[in-house]
């Protein structure tokens, strides 16, 4: 039953981030047979939600920003980069998620892997873009 709940949470999260609809048929013998015993973690860096009540994904790195989705306890999400912004319970780090344009507070997630600062990611992306190459001659 626990694995089924984890499967349902992951299906909802994948559907929310891709815009697709997730369909889970409860009690289906086919589902039970097809469900793997354990999910592989996302590619590093990623975060695991530690808050029992879940974690809000926000449009910007601030609690004043709109909630765009909610992660559940122990959900794992890929991380693109981090910034220092609003301090939450003594921690001012916020992570930009890899697959969506949403932010989570590091206060309620445990990071696995090294997360670069967003300024480093943006500089690298701009430096090697076709527009930057054209502009530099």
C-alpha cells in the first residue's frame, strides 16, 4: 500500500510538471504487477522533501509569491540552481527546479549532489549561446 501511495504521488507530480493527466487505477492487478519495487532517484542534483505537511513550489523564491504546485513528503525533484533570497527558519537558500519554472525553500528539503548558483548557470548559458557568439563577432 505504501508503494502504491508513492507511485500515485510521483504520477501526480510528473503529470503536473508535464501538463499531462495521470491515471492510476486502484486495486488493479496489472498495476500491482507493473509497479517496480523501488523508484530510482532523479539525476543529481536533486532534493527530497522533509516536511511532513508537504512543500509549496512557488513562482519566485519568496513566500509572498504564488504557489504553483505542492510537493508531498519524501517527493524527490531535480534541481537546476540556487539563490539566496527570503530567509525561512534560518535558511536563505532557494532552489530552482530542473523541470519546471518553480522554486522551493531549502529549509524543507534535503539536497543530494552539488547545486550551482543561478548566476553561474545563467552566465554560462549566455556566454555559449548563438546570440552571444554573434554579438562578440
